[in-house]
C-alpha cells in the first residue's frame, strides 16, 4: 500500500447506526486530518492530530468522534448521524511542521438515510 | 473569517490553449499556497505549492504568487482534455499549537478543456 488509504469507500447508514471510518498513511508523516466535503461547499477541516495528539477540533458535533492510536492510523467513529451529514469524508496527512503540503486519501462517500 | 475566493466557473478553453486559474485570499499572514486538482467523484490531488513571490514552474504548470495583492494563480499550458477537473486553491493559515497545519480551501474552479 502506498500513500493514504481509506476504508470503506462507500457507506450507507441509518440515523441510529454506529459505524467507523478508517484511514492509514504510509508516508511517514506526523500529522493526520479529517475533512468533510459537501456539494458546492469548500472542504471543511474537522480534526487534526499530530503524533496522535489532537491539535484541532473545528467545532464538530459530538456525533463525530475521532481516534488516533498512532501516527499512521486515524479513525472517525459515527453515531446517530443526520441526513445533512451525508458527504465525502476525506483523510489527509502531512509532515507536522507549518508549511508542508497535505496529501489526501480517496475518501469515504457517506450516505445517511 | 479567513477566506479563499475562487471563480466557480466553468472556465472553458480549447485544447492546446493556456488556462489561467485565479485565487485571492484574505489572511495577509498566509505563508504557503497550494493547488489541488479534483476529478469528479475523486479526492483532491496536489499539483503544486508555492511559498515565495514570483513564479514556480513544473512541467505544463506554473504557479504565480503575489503576496502584496494577495492572489495566487495557476497557469496550465497546452491544455489537454484530461486537465478537465475542478482546481482547488488552498492557503496555509499557520501552524497549530502542538503540530499540524491549517489549510483553508476555496470552493474550486471547474475547468473544461474542449476538443
């Protein structure tokens, strides 16, 4: 595996379900990110982790719960979501320093019914 | 509110022409700037980044940065139909206490390269 991988690629869940998104980076980076991309809106940063410590929570509702067990793995646990949470969820990674670029995984297309 | 503005397009150019994509940003303290290409249904792919005023060239792509005017642009020479995609401008608003960095994205410009 190379780059940033995400599973599952597609997910349909009911509003009462609990599911998790997984991200893994094979780039030796320190920082990992979760973004939400909805139609016609810019990418929205959700969470940032550096060396598995959370450094940013961009006022995300508690029904989204991140977990970062190490610098290579990042999870997003989902529960009691709303239909408006349907979107493309993207994971990214970068070196931890300020100026460095971020590399994205393929994303998980989430549909909440 | 730190913002990044892009014309949503679509910008249509004929095959072989130069496509010019523009982006303005509001935070004067921004230090690094990125262009991503996103095909429909796919994730953003990094094309170029630029830190210093002036031009930076990579193959058919040239990024231009003018910090005084707070704009960054991307030129695509000899445009090909495969360049048809949405191009996202991203601005680094700074490092985060504890590490990582914070990118602000524009909504993207849709480019269509016509045969």
